C-alpha cells in the first residue's frame, strides 16, 4: 500500500474548483485513471487546511499520477505497520442505519448514539475499541449537487470523526479494514482508518 499527501494552495483549490465533497472526489479520482476491469483501490480523507495548504491524505494500491494542480508526495507503507496489536486511530465515517421496512438510510445523531453505533460496527472490522478512549470530534453534513440521467439532485452525507484506541482481534479482518476502508461513501472521503502503533497498557 502507498500513502500519499496531496497539498493544494489557495490558487490550486481555485484552479481545481474545489468547493465541496464531490469536487474533492473528482480531484482524487483524476489521479487514478481507471484501468480495464479495475475497481476502485484507493481511499482518501480530507485533512483540512494547515498553513497555506489544503491537505488530502490518500491510501492506494498503486502510485497516483501527477496532479494537474498542487503537489503530491508518496511513500510505500511497510507491512510491519499492520503487525501490532494496539493502535491509536482516527477515522471519518458516514454514520447511518437502514430502516428495516422502508430500507431508507437514517442518520445517527448525538455523541452517545454515535459512539454506540461505531462500537457495534467495529465488531465486524477485526478490532475492538476501548470505549473509555473513544471520542467524537467534528460532526457535519456534506452536501453537493449531483447529476444523474440528466436530473440534478442534492446528495447528502452525514459525517463524524472518531478518535481513540483499538485492539486487533482478527489480523485478516483488520488488514482488510485498513486496505479497503470501513462503512459507506468511501468514494467521497469516508472510511480511511488512520492508525499509529501503540504499546499495550
């Protein structure tokens, strides 16, 4: 796997017309022109503005192409990064549950409900969360116009950023979660598990 950081100046953002989640989706996808019979093999996370640059973190199986605007740096991730048992983590997710009858997605709201939702979801991801360490940071709604079959409609994603500590319970599932991401809307900047190895307490 390859970790990349795309740094965009104010002018780069203007040149890219970066204004919402869909335009960021478009920018990152332009770095990975689709190859025959290939599915999406990259994830990204909006890391916000640091100094004078807007930063986008990208995890991919192949090197991204050189962007039309901005600067990108890439480095290969050692396999050993996934060999630890304990990690600190950060992840931005699209928290929602599906109604059993209507099948509509219902946003999860409220910090207690969000924590409960994520702890339950983590049971299938190859790790368990230390509930005492779990924090819910920024929560917001991502909206953008999208055109499908000639019709424009408003696309909405709820967003919540979680931080905390985790313990690996299944190495295989944990690796899959890291490489493929977690949850819905992964093509729009959700689901990238950012980890830092930690010593066990």
